[in-house]
C-alpha cells in the first residue's frame, strides 16, 4: 500500500491561531491513525509579511499542543526553482500561455460585464496568439503573466471530497487562470501543487475556504501528470456573528499562545478543537491521545460550520465556555503529579515557587494542589485564587470581607481568642481544629458559622473553597494562628 502522507502548510505571517491548530490536529490524527507521515511545510513566499518570530511561534505552538511532525520544517522559498520549472514545462507543452493583457484592459472588460450584469471571466484574448505575435510583444518588452490553458471541451471535471462528496465544475465555467505573476513569481495556486507533488502528499485536509482553489488545482495535477490527492475539506470555525475566526478580526483571543499563557492544559485545548468540526458518532467528549487517534476518521468530519463562542468581555470565562469546561475536566482528573509540573511555571512567575516543593515538601505540595483544584478553571488560578496557600501576601475579596468579617465587630476579639487556643493545641488536626472552633462559638453563644465564615475569609481571603478544616490543616498551625491574630488589620483598612 502507498504510504499515507499529509502536510500542514502554515503561512508565517502571524501567530498560530486555533483554526490553523485544528487543521494541524486533523492532519496529525489521520497520519497517526494510518501509520503515515506528517510533513511540516512553511509557506513563506510572502516576504513582506513572513517573519522569523511567526515561524518560531508556529513551531512552539505545535510542540505545546503535542503535534509532532515526521519531516520538515521545509520552507517553500527553498523550492522556487521547482515552481518556475513547472511553469516553464506547462508553457512548453502548450498547457499554459503568456498573457499580455494590461490591467487597464482587464478592468475595462470587468466594468463592461458589470454594466451588462453578466459574470466576468477572462475571455482568452491571448490564448491563441501565434508564436510570431508572442515574439513581437516580447521584443517590445511588454509585461506578461502566465495563464493556465483550461481544456477547451464540454463536460465536467471534479473530485471526490471525503467530507462533502463529489465536487464538480463545467470546463466552460472555469476561466484561464494566472499561475505566474508579471514579476515572474509563480502564484500560491501552482506552488502548492508543485510542493505537494514533490512531497508525495496523498491526502489534503484543509478548510472549506480553500475550495475555490481545488478544481483549478485538480487541473494542474492532471496537466503535470501527477496523481490527485484525496481531499477532505473541513468546516470553518465561525464566531457568534457567523464571521470566520481570523487573527486580524479577533486578535489574540484566537491565538494558541494566548491559551498557553492563560493556563490551559495543552491536551484540553486540543480535545476541544478537534470536536469543533468532528464527531465520534456518539456522546463521547473526552479522549486520551490514543483513544482519539483510534476514533478519528475523515468520514466523521462535519459538513456544517462550527461556532467558537468566545467571551470577549468576560474576564473570568475569556473564551468559549465549553473550552473552559474541557480544561476543568482535565485539570480535575489528570494525575496530580502532571498538574504540578504544569503549575510550577505559573507559581514561579508570581514569585510563589519554593524549591522545597520539589524535594522535602513535595508531598505537601501535591496534596495542596489536589485539595484546591476542584474549584479552579485554569492553571493560572493556582497562582491567583490559590495564593493564600503559598504566601502570606494575598488579596481579600470584597464580598466575603463585608459579609463575613466587617459585619461582625466581635470577630476582632473572637478570632484572636481562637488563635490562642489553636496555638495551645499539641495536635493540629481536622478533628481538633473543628472542635476547638465549635467550643469557642458555644462559649460565646454565637452561631458556629460566624466563626467559620470569618475564619475562612481571614485565612484565605475568599468566600468559598474546600472544607474549612482541610484548609487550616493544609496551611498549617503557625500560619493560621498568625492570620487569625491579624484580623484587626481588615477592620482598620
């Protein structure tokens, strides 16, 4: 059997965005499913917009998502001679021709078609120039483009799309299209085909926005006497207004590096993106890498466009809520040792990392992460919402401060009293810490909740969280005592 060979050919004119990442994932999944190869090809022919920073961003984004490739990265500019040679071949074989029509002439014909309310298409003015006429125009140094000569015949040409079925067009509906600019530079349309032929690409998985090129590229494959790859055109990813997700329109909210910086788990984002346009055929949503590779097929790619429900003005759920839900699932279910490795850089960035967390305090560190992760959404929450576990400098939320502390003036005395009793305990456990708090509430003839809620706010700065006494034991006797004694500062401020 022929080896399955796929490619991901990003243009390095900006960061890797989620649409490009999804395309890379589909190609990667199918390559791994079939035991084939994934080729990474950087299409860097746009010299003005291509940057080394963008190239590195693409590579970093793919590596972070866990998308590995088998060949490359190749760079399209390295193969310009291949593109030019193919254009020369098509000319010499009479499958292409030089077109000397000026921009002004073409614009005039286009305007005339608009006035007559007819569809404009190149009329083949230069298609049948004689060799002498071509030589005369060349001698006059007239600029020209090279157009592909669409076969002058009746009937249709088409291809079998693995997602959309058979796609066809009438030969008479296809104009002779440009394959080389007047500067002598071949266009993407030709370069892409030549590169795919050279790289022996057998399957092309890409967005439906590329379908306008596909029929013309099939003509080029035929003209270059090369086998036509299997095509699978994926649905587009749209926003809530049904506009295509793009770097220019939506900004960094659609950049892969944005999710990395905001604490997403790589596989959580990958799992979410794959389901934006593909279905396993049942209600299964969460897959391991191996499970998704096994389940993936071209036939299960959806025909209709998917919606990326990004939350532009929501600081908490800054992206599609379903993407957050996927991240929550993995954050709360993955082995805590794996979560710890991911959390460390975010703690380091906030000055909260202690090298002892990797050595003699490792067990405490893992147990703490396991305790607090159930209410978190992203990895940055460990450094933000979990700050009180790793530092004595942490913010106190306004709502619990007002509701649970300032509302009860007596806490200025009661919590320091509790601190004294906690300090006197020989064993600071779940049982002893809870019983001590309840005994104090009974003696003071107040509801235990006043003590408990006030203590939670003073010790963690938050309204909710894990069990109060799990928190106390985790933070530790010494720090709990110190924080309870300092309750007065909250009333002062």
